[in-house]
């Protein structure tokens, strides 16, 4: 795979014990490493699930994870619909009669040897990473969510590891693995319609954390961690998420995360903020876990993606006097924080290589205008041409550049062709610029 680090780099990333360890995607290695040899119900020596899952998360202060139906607003619910869980193909069973996929996953509690009072103990733990839609057929996730044969060189069972790689060929993206209504099965969905399950067609770009050997030490040289995936077909009835193409997030900015902690049904984690800012990453105090790798981190104010969750603190700690485990906890301002690759580290790859079309709302200055261009392209019931008016939207960017977007012809009365102005926050373009929704609900389409 392109830009993959070699196996020695991977081995040293485990040994050096850096605070920004990769956020574990699958559950097996996290179980083995974090529990210091506790018996796990899953094998940890053979598959790359164990290689990927060295990254963990933690609870900061109160646990702010919410089910999707408990979201603070409809906007939160809407962006959550565009997030997915990464699942290995062998963990899904297809029924051609009903055209559905089903799974037979362990519960969160069983897979992690948790104490029975841990939140979400009974929910299914299905996948190993999270991702989100950035174009009709493109998903963004963490780079370490994918593995190749080089990653198996450190495995105790190389042959079995190679058979269980988290590569493009055996990765599925499942949408709506979530509790969408209060009356939903509290364990999470057991099956999915075919329309909610997508295959990885191509791994377009894959970048992992990079290290270089200086003397006898391995030093991190790049902390960016992301992958761009093309799906086997376009996703229907879900909107690609909007990315922050303007000013980077700052310390104290309020954010929220949507993803699959420990592979359980999707959660919205809010009441988080940016704690520190580096050259390539942010650190948050979000209540996130292994399995949140690849989750979208959103601005609470704009609902734009600020970055991809990629690393964090240790998930679990043994409960004193018990043989089970509970969520690790930190003070709101304690521990290192959860690492996030800045979306600005990724924009050039998206724009230059994949031509992701998205209008820059933040660059709009002042007022925007609807105008109507008169023509005779419509016909009445007798086939005669009548007046029509093409919608025309004009605005000026902050650098003074005029922009005009034309939309479809409207067969409408002349009284509707008056120009009108409105503030930029009163409208919303679709990501592919094919339509715009006005504040009163009118939709103009190309």
C-alpha cells in the first residue's frame, strides 16, 4: 500500500510507548495488552485485528456518550447518518432471499471481560474502526485501520495473520449500526439491509504515523494518520459531511465526536473541547475508545469536520479486588488527551487527487442574491413556449472574487422573478453544488 511504514517502524511504535499510541480499531490486542495477560475470549496472536488495536481511549470527567436518538439536535442526528463502522467481511452473513446482512457478534462486555455494571455492557461489539462519508463514494478513516503483510512480520502466527488482514478486500462499511429510536433493541441492530453495507473498492490513499531511527532511538516524524477509501458504489440518501476548509480549530473550541467506541453501536460524544494544538494534530478531552479510530470530530458551532480521531489513553483498568475491567477515567483536564489528525492535513489530497466538490461557505462575504434570468424554454399544455426563469445565485468571496451559480429553468409567473437578498447563514448548498435550500424551505436544483 502507498506510503506504508515498514515493519520495524511498526514494531518500534509499540515498544516506545508514546502517549499518542494509535487508537485501537479491533478489540483483541487491546484486551491482551491492557489486561496484562488476562484471558481473552478472542485469539490475539494470529490476526491483524490484534495488530491494529493498540489504541485506546478513556472517560474524561463524566461519561458524555449518547445514543443517536438522544442527540442534542436534529443536526447532530443528520451528520451521524453519514458515519459508518468498519467490519471484516467474514463477520457478516448475506441472505440473498431477504437481501440483508446479519452478524453474530459478542457483546461489548464479553469481548472485553468487563464488569457487568459498565455502560453498554450488553451491546453488540461488531467492528474495529469508524469512518465517515466525504463524497458519494468516498470515506475518510484512520490510516492504521488498514494493514498489509508487512504488519504481520511481528505476529506470532504469520500465516494466520495474513489470512485475517484488515485490508481493502475484506473490509465492509456499515451505516446505521446505531440505536436510532428509543424503542430500538438496546443491544443494537442484528441485521442490515443491503443498501446500508458497502465494500471497499480501492484504498486511494493510506498514511500511517511515521518514525525515523536516530541513533538507537525511533522518533516520530509525522503524526498524521488517515486513509481515503473509494466504495464499490455511491451511498444513497446520506449527505457527505462538510469539512472545515478555513481556519484551524483553537484551544477551548467546543467539539463532538461520532463513531463506534469499542465497535459498539454509534455514539455521539459531546461536551468536549480542544485542549492543545500541535502542527499536525489536536488533543481533545472526548470520551472515546478503541474503535473510535477514524471517527469524525465536528465543530459544535458549524457541524464541519475538524479532524479524524486517531489516538488516545488506555481504555480499561482492572477493578480493584475483581477479575473484571472497568472504563479508565481521567479528570477533564487530566491525562494526555485524545489525538486528532487535523482535517487541514488531508485537504490537499482530497482536492488535488479526487476533486471533492464543496462550496466554501466560510469564504462568503456579505449578502447573497437570488436572481432570475428570463427565457422561453418552457411549454404550456398546448405545446407553446412560455416564459421561464432560470435561478441565478450570486455572491462575493472574502477575497473579492464574484461567483455565480445557475440552476434549472422554472416555469413560473413573473412575480416570482424579483431579486431578493439574504444572509449567508440563510441558505445551504448541497456538496455537489446541484441544489440549494433557501431559508423558507424552497429548494433550487440544477
